[in-house]
C-alpha cells in the first residue's frame, strides 16, 4: 500500500501540474489593430477639393527596390504605405505614367526597367513599440511624421498637407496626409 501511494501521488501531482499549465492557443484576432500604414489621399492641385487619380502608377521601395503589392501599373487616388518599423525613415519612388522599357531585348526580362515620371517621397518619423497582447505581440506607433517630396525639376507631386495635427499615427481609420498633383 505504501508503495502504491509513493507512485500514485507523484503521478497525480504531475497530471494536475500539466493540466494547470496548459493554456488555450493564442490567436491574434484579425480585428485587433496592428502597426498602421500611412494613408495618403491624392488631390487635384488646381481644384484642391477633388481627389484625382494617378494613372499607371507604380510604387517602389527605395531601400530594397520592391514594387509595393497593389501598386503595379494601377490607377489610384490614394496610397496606403507601410512604414519601416526598424528605422525612422521610409522612402518610396512613385512613378506616374509608368511603363516597362525592355532595353532593346524583348526576350530578356532581366535587363528591363520601369520608366515614367518618377518622384521620390521621404517619410521621417519616430517610433514607439506598444505591447498589444501575447498572441499579437507588439505594434509600432509612429509620431512626429513629416512627408517630403524631393525636388527633381520635373515633379508631378507638387505639395503635401499634414492632417495629423501632430498626433501619433495609431490606426488606419483616417487619412494622414494629402498630396496634390
């Protein structure tokens, strides 16, 4: 009997310990706000009350030369741009009336490049990582955001308007900047 108690009591303790330490799977709900992207509406410079489309638009990240998904030869009157969470600056090339130049070699796509009217925007900000939950981890909030258009003598983007009133960008519920072209 003593022998059975010596075996059963530790087994029961181990089973209870595993049962107490088991937790449900944590899944971050899609409705949970995560790191927000920068929202920019594009307006007609001549009639600044009207949004205006940009045709054959391509948006390219400068530091890694990737074409932003959803912005490959598209028509848009707004932009939803991700910002870097590991740096205080993000830069994009916005190409209006973009086309692919095959560099005289139509059968070799390796030397193709995009041409059109290219404007470069630089977005500067400070970052703060905020804990959301164990399942969702952290999100980044952006503060002190400035958006600059680099002058190149042939700009199609003419000016910007900050709509954040120096408030941090914590969500994607509203437009953060207007750009006029």
